C-alpha cells in the first residue's frame, strides 16, 4: 500500500466562497438556527448526511458547517475531521448534539469544532460565529460592469 492518506477533496471551479450549511437528519437545529438568523438574512443550506455535507463544502469551500453529531455518526465525523483543515482551510465547523454526548465535547473540539451546542435554545453564539465568518469572506470576483453597478449610490430596480 502506497499511502493511507485520502486524496484532497476536489474543490469545484468557480464555487461561491462560503455558505451556512446545516447537516442533520431532521429539521430541529436548522429551524432553530433560522429563527436566530431571521434578522441577518443569512440563507441556510441543509444536508442530511456527512457525505452530502462534505460535497456541499467542496462546492463552497469557505463555508460555516453546523453538524449534528450523534452516537451513530460520531466515528464518521471524527474520521472526516482528520483531514478537514487540509481540505477546507477557510471553512469552520460547529457541532450540535444531544445532551447525552456532553462527555464527547472535548474530543469533538480537539478534532477541530469551534463551537459545541447541546440545545436549540442556545444557538445565539453559534449564529453570531456563522455571521461573522461569512461576513469576513472575500467578495467573489466581479466583472468591470458589476463593479461599476455596485459602486453606484443607488440600487438597481428589479
């Protein structure tokens, strides 16, 4: 065997810089996060599996990812996090989980999660982190016409 390292994730050409991606089996966390973000106007992209979440990251490699970690996907999550900073250096991951996983918080943070939440009622700090991350992303490249329109003091009527 030549190498046990997985190859780097192929990043989509011309991909948007970043998105807010929520990976969960249901809708509980995404719905609560949408309520927190209502005033900010941040769109939430949902995935149901870790594989889909990593595909969404490849499409927008500087995204903020909120992953629901459970006993069933903890091992897969940790395995993916080993290469997360190599594959997505500009992305950030936060974890949402049931209270019974509180003892795994240290391991999950050590793997690279920047935040850990145990209740949908305590999502305000996670929402703030996501907003700040997305606000600090570089603007996508614009054509000369787009730059001129953006710099005009009035908004285009649509």
